């Protein structure tokens, strides 16, 4: 049975973040409807797209798995030094702000997605 899964990536810790992308890519290759949404500290991965993670990021983007990034988190959540908005836009990622400026997940849940948080 094919599943609908949303990976909510809050972490930028390399091992956990990379595994979220690995699992999402693997499930998509097996025919599941998979999405990745970057939130919180996870948006900082836009600064670290070299080596293995860069490959995973580009593969996920090529497969259409990346829904976007939380607009508030990408702006640094009141810390301008953490702003990655420009990097998100340059990557073609949507700034998601469906929950008071943050990325909401209600629409995914309503569409039947299971939510896995990293």
C-alpha cells in the first residue's frame, strides 16, 4: 500500500538531517508520495549544501520532494545573522507561512499525510 508522508526537518545536525533526506528519497523511489518541509534549525541546511548533503538536497529537489521552508525560520526568527531567505529563493523553494508566518502542517494532515519529524 502506497503511503503519503511529510518529513518535517527541524534539525541541521548532519546525521539526522541526512537520514531524513535519505529516507524521503528512498520512499519516493518506492512509489510513495513524499514531501520534505524545512523548519526551525533545519532551514540552516541551505548554507551547507556541499559534499554528501548537497547531493541529497539536489536529488530531493529534482524529485520534487521539497515543499519549501518556513518563512519565519528562514528569516532567522528575529536573528538577522541566521537569515537564509535569499538562499531559499535562489534554490527555488517556497517560503511557507500558512500558520501565522510559520509553516503549518494542517493542509498535509487533511490530505492524509503522515508526519515524521526529524
